[in-house]
C-alpha cells in the first residue's frame, strides 16, 4: 500500500517514519519547503529519542520520502493520515482550521477509493465534518476513520512501536480491518485494538488526556495542602500508590503539566461539554489548579527571599518535561520571566531545549544560557530545578555548594532530591509539599 501523512510535526513525523519502518511506502507532506528540504536530508528538527536514526535509515532505503505536493501524494495513496496541529483557540476550543484545509486538499486530490484517517486530536464530530468537506469536492469513494494518537513526547517512537492500545473508529468494517493490519507488526504478543464508532474514538482521546491531567492537578492540590498542615506529600503519595485502585502513575507532585497536548485538550473537552449543555466544573478546576501550580517555585522563592533585587538564580531544566526540547507551556519559561521582572539575573541550562528557550526569551537581557550545568551556579543565591532530566538527578552537591553563594538554597520543583541529605551538606531545601525545617 501507498501511505501519505499530511503534517510533519511530532505526530506526523513519528507516524510516517514508524510505518515506513515496517516496510510500507510512506510519503510525508508539509507545506513548508524549507522544512521538507531539511527532512529530505535527514535533518530532524525536533528532539525525539530514536527518531533521527529511523528517518535516516528509511530515507536511505527509499521507503520514506518528503514532499510539499499534497495533490500528488494523496492521488497516489491508498491511505491518507491527517496529522496537523489543532492548537487552542482564543475561547478554549480546538482550532480546526488546519484540519479543514487538509480535508479540502484531500477532496480536490482523490483518485480512486481512499481511506482518510484523522490522527489529529479533534473534538467529537470533527471526522464527520471532514467527511462532508471531502464529499462536497469529489465523486470518488472514500471512508473516514478516527485513529487518535497516544504518543508521549520524549518516548514517541517507543510508544508507537509498542502501543498500549490502538483505537480505530470507523463505520466501514473492511476499512477498519485494513487499518488494523497496519498496526499488527507492532503487536508482538497480543493485539490490543479498540474498534468503535467515530465519535467514541474521538472521545477516548480527550477523556484519556483529561483523566491524566486531572490526576496531576489533584496531586498538586494535595501537595499544597501538605505545605499548610506540615505533612510530607512524598509519604502521602507512597501510601496512596499502594492502593491498586489508585496506583503509582501520574500522582507525582510537581509544577503542573505543560506541552502541546494536555493544556489544550482539557480546555477543548471543557468547551465541548459547555457547548453540549454539560457544566464541566471539574475540567475547569483542573486547568485553574495547573495554571497556579506552574508558579509554585516563584511563590516559594518570594516567600523565602522577599525581594529578588540583585540576586543570582541558576535554573536547571527549560523543557516542559524530560526527553524533549519542547518548551510550550513549560513552567520554567514563565518563572524565568517573573524572576527577571522582579530584579533577579538568571543563568539557565537544559540538555536539549536551550535554543528554543533562547528564542522565546530573546527579549530578556538578564538571562544567560550555559551548556555546562555547573557554569550556571557560580555565585548563585538559589538553584531552581524545573525539569527532572537524568543528568540533574544525582549531581555533585559538594561542588554545587562550593560554587554557590553563602547560605545556598535549592528549590526542587520535582521532588527528586533528598531533603535530609542536602540539609546535612549546608543547603536550605524547598520541595513541593515537603516539610521545611
């Protein structure tokens, strides 16, 4: 079969590359000619573990190609994946302009029966709109299916190649089975398909992301209560996780969720509920808690120092999570802006996100970026840990203490350090929901 994937962001590039790696002929389409030129040379513009190597291998073997020509790609394809972005609109709903534009292009380009698969995260009802748009522009036969992605940035290739589940929403059983055949190479032991109608598939994606976001916000609210009553949220989390009905996943307190998915998907589901006459109060609360939690370290530091005038701050971690260079909705970016606005100077580091952060914070003169973690610490009054990259988990604390100013303090936004150890070494320690001495 010939497959085309329209959109070469995280989802589109991973989808196209991983399908090509099973022996399929895949062409990835993007309207940006400079991006396509880079990809044709094996230059992957995002940091995603294992992706660059797979792109290079499948380019060399001729199974993977890149183009700006949507019409030719669609006309020659048996299956077309829509994998363009659906960012949050001003009212909280999903911006579907790119999806609709692609649907129009597909309708103008079909040449024979084609399965059109929406992999973009879209509200319930969107796939039916896609079908209507295509049907208005062609007499060719086609089916539209919803096949939501469940990829985590930082482990997207692994997630695609070892899926926990594959959801296929399609009214045509033959088309659904054709799509299932695409994924069978990724199931070594047992197939875990959810075959359903299109609206159910669309809802599964939003409900899944919103449930995970809810667990994060709930645990952060528990941490904030622990701050006030003197409880240790890490022990609370440990005690909770032993209940198999709760489990250990996504109940780690921290600085909230960021990235391109959870923030917009929770808001979009809340908006879908309101538009459907459902008062989605819990989803609204999840978003509100998360927005406050992103500024947790700033508030802790304000309470500790009072004024930031003349202080030197070291910031470790700029991406919204480890394993990616994505800084969208990253707590570090917002906090750095507030640090500088309140009079502090900042030296920051990250294994992969420095260039993205440099571009985002280019208007701030009092921010410097260092490749070397320890270079950020010279004379620093405080170290702020925003992202729990592996290289930050077990540093040389004696060296850190010697580099920092007198009475050094560490603000640990991910609770990865042992408070008692740091206090023995002469640090003041502030975690999330952990008792202060």
